[in-house]
């Protein structure tokens, strides 16, 4: 079997050793001779998993004691609704920076719940850059940003400084670089990009920003209910949380975020250098805003795409086609993707240039 290089944008690549541990736990978890999938979430063995997962998030994001960490269902998309539902006051106002499809969906939900202002947008250039130097109104209940734009391949390199509570969708670059979580009021991330498998969403929220809306809250949509239940108000997604915990342990045991950030920089530099050098390809994102996680590029002669696709397939490159809304190519370089996979992609690009350029 040829080695497969997995550039999938999401669900994305997980470390091989994590997959092995996860597979073992499906058969015999903690030497209980029971599967992780068939025991109570209230058992002492599972309680240890969710507590450990919550503690690892706090450690990796350097969160202070005002923060609570939750693992919820419903995907990052449910957070598009839960954020305004929990933070936007009846007479208040939310601010959003629109940097792509996901931010637009978050804005749509917020508008249903209350007064919502888009304070900056890169829609004018098909979201190929990140707006900067915009004015943030000081009367906002919160400002919502998206740290990495999975579809367009842009990433915020410097987070805005503001006195307004900052809410960030970090679904596609969480744990890819050092971030001081205390600069935020709420961070959320669907697990399936860079943290674990699909099925759970991590929410880290400051307790002190909650309970200000005077809204009558539905229990399942109320962060305070989940906090009180220690992230087990209802049966949590036990398996995705377990695999997320394993992935965070893997990260910690392999040098931590500083180390992975260095490798992520190397991987991205290798690929962007080739995109800029190779006459057959061009990058689509503004150079200063290029994402280290999702690298988007197009072919100079799009009619030759089938030839490149065939070469890529033969070399074991998987998941490099662009998002269906934008076309072209997208190589996702999540934490678990080794440098050698990026080299394999670069080799194919060079071979393509020589034979078809
Ligand atoms: C994938 C993605 C989402 C949507 O996540 P779901 O878990 O499918 O709801 C939201 N935001 C960003 C930045 C994403 O990459």
C-alpha cells in the first residue's frame, strides 16, 4: 500500500498513535474489558477523561480561573447561535468581522437574536485578505472574529486589541500556534479540524461575561447550565471528547504548542515558497494574511487540472481539491501532518512544472 498524505480540510488528519489508542479504547478501555462506547459517562474512568480534556485545554491556552471549558455537541455552527443567545443583550449590540463563509453564518444567527453590526469585511475581494485597523465601537456586548478562514486560506496574525469582550471562532487553527487565551472572553472550536474527530465543540468561556442578557434561557443553549453540569448536563459526545483528549496529550508529549508552531511555520513556508516560485501555480490569499493551516492556490492553466490531479493521486496526495465554493486547490497542514507530506506535494508540483509548465 502506498503512503497516503492526508491534506483534508476537515475532518482532518489525526496522529497515527492517537488513532491506534482510540481503536484500542473501542475494544478495551482502561483495562476494564469494556469498550469506551458502552460505559456510563458518569463512571469514574470516563469522568477522568472529560476532566483531563478540560484541564488540557486550560493548560494549552494558558487560561486563568475565570474560564470554564466545555465540550458540547452541535458543531461550531451551534456556537454561531449560542454566542449571541448568551451574550447579546436585548438592548445591546454585537460586532462581527466578516472574513468568509463561517463568519457570514455566525452573523446570520446573531442578526436573528439581536442588534448586529458588521464592523469590517473582506467580502469586496472574495475574502482573500483579513481586514485591519478598523474601529471597534466601545459599546459592543462583544466582538466576534474568526482566527483562521478555512475556505479562503487567510489567518489573523495579530488579534485586535480592545476593551470589548473578544469572541473567537478558532475551529481551524486552535493549538497550531501560541495564543494567550486570556486575551479573549470566549473561544470556540469544532474539534474536527485541528483538535480531534467530528462530534464535539470546545468552548472556553469567561464566567464573568455570562448572565447579563435577561433572556429566558433554554437549558441546552445556556452556557451556565453546562458549566453547572461540569460539561455533563446531558450525555456528552464521549468518544470525540476522548480522542480530543488523546490528541492534546500527543501535542503536549511532542514538545507542546511552541514546538508544533515551529514545525507548522516550516511546513507553510515550504509550500508557499514553492507556490511563489512555480510558474504553474499561484496563491490566492494576500501574502501578509496567508494561513499556516489551509494553503489555497490555483493553477495558471486551470484546463490542466485533471493532469495535476492524476499526478497527485499517484503520489498518494489526498484531499487537496479546494472548497466547492472557491475551486482550485487547498492543502490543509494541520498539526498531525508531517513535513514530509508537504515535501511530497512540493515534489509533485515541481514534476508538474517540468512536464507541463
Ligand atoms: C469547519 C468550520 C466551522 C463549522 O464547523 P461545524 O462543526 O461543521 O459546525 C466553523 N468555523 C470554522 C472556522 C470552520 O473551519
